[in-house]
C-alpha cells in the first residue's frame, strides 16, 4: 500500500517490565513514549524508521498472550562478537550460528518472542549478490 506513513510491530507482553528493559537496555532502542493508565501499560520504541510497541497484558479480544510466535524480530549489528558478549552479560545463553547466508545469534525475549541478531556485512552481501 503506497500510502503507509509509518510501520510498527506490537508485542503483547506477560512480562512487561522485563521486556521493556530487554529492548531498551540490551538493544538500545530509544523510547518514543510510554503510557501507564490503570492496569494498562505500554512503551513505544523507535525501531529503525518504524516503531516497536510493548503492551502489558492480554492480546486482542482478551486472548492470552501466545507462548510461541510465528515471527522473529531481527537486529543487524556491525560487530556480532561484541553483540554476543553483551547478550551473555545479561545471563542469556547464546552462541553464533553460521550458515550459508550469514551469521546469527538467536535468543528469546522474557516473553519467549524470538529475536535474531545478524551481522550487517553478511546481510549487505546477501542483498548485493
């Protein structure tokens, strides 16, 4: 759709505070705004030219937050070894996986959402191949 002015990803979180800290502190996403109204909380982060919104509580229409997700958030970094050290400093067991298309680190956030960290140079090579 040509008229999209902004894109975003919304995570419905059972472990709201931990997820906010995970994306804010581990990945350094700048906070755009927060809401804290009664039992509803959300934090909205800058995510490239879009946004990542973390909402506390249940998913849409009262459904419980799914434990397994069919998507993965991806963060491309210039120094994958440095990213691995930082992730491990959070007490997260992680390693670098090498495949034909690039190098990645695969972890989960405090709610179990899949998060991938990839070397930017490998991604650029894949684009220009």
